[in-house]
C-alpha cells in the first residue's frame, strides 16, 4: 500500500512540474483580440530615420476573432520583452473579424485602411527574437507570443503568422 501511495505522489509531482514548465507564450487567453501576425524584420536595411526610414514596414497585426463583439482598442497596450510599449490612446473599433496593423513610424491613423501608427521612428521588435504582449485596458493579458528568427520564421521573410 505504501509503495502505491509513493508512486502516486511521484506521478502527481511529475504532472505538476510538467504543467508549471509550460512557457507563458503557450497559454491561451480568454480574449477576442489576438495577435494575427508580425512583420518583425522590415524588408531592406533597417533605417529609423523619420523622413526616409522603413520603420513603417515593421508592423503587428491584431485581429478581433469574436463572431459578435466589437472591440474598442482604446486603452489596450502592446509591449515587447524589453518593455518598449505602445498604448492605443484613441478610439479605434474592430468589428468581428476586423483587424488593425500597428505600424512603426509616423502616419495618419485610418479605420478605413485598418492602420494605426506608433508615431515613433524607432524599431520596436528585435530581428533575432522577442516576445509580444497585448494587454486589455483592465491590465489583464489578452495575448502573448514569442519568436526567434531561426525557430519561428521558416521561410526567412521576417513575417510570422500566429492565429491565422
């Protein structure tokens, strides 16, 4: 009887260790808003010059995967592993199935063109690896994904799809 109890306790401990070893980026969050994909490496040579650079070619696509709920992005926060962040300060609504591209650089935000600019000419995403966090206005996590250039970008084009 004692041997069976020890074996059961060991199995339970092993299962608990396996559960706690799951990386944060593998968690699925209860949110309609999710990361659809990221162009983490802008085509060409990186240049963060506001007038002639290519930071606007680096973008994060966020999609409303709900079938019935409209989501207002105002108050949502996007961060990377180093703590760089962007907060949606203006109302920008996503109908069910709609998406927005959060681009670097400067430009005119447009609901019709599904684009919001960070109004910052610095690159946000690392070209080798990074983690993307999306937070709801309440502060709870909406979605998170990590990537590495060698492990996540199979075709090497600088774009990764997450929730298709």
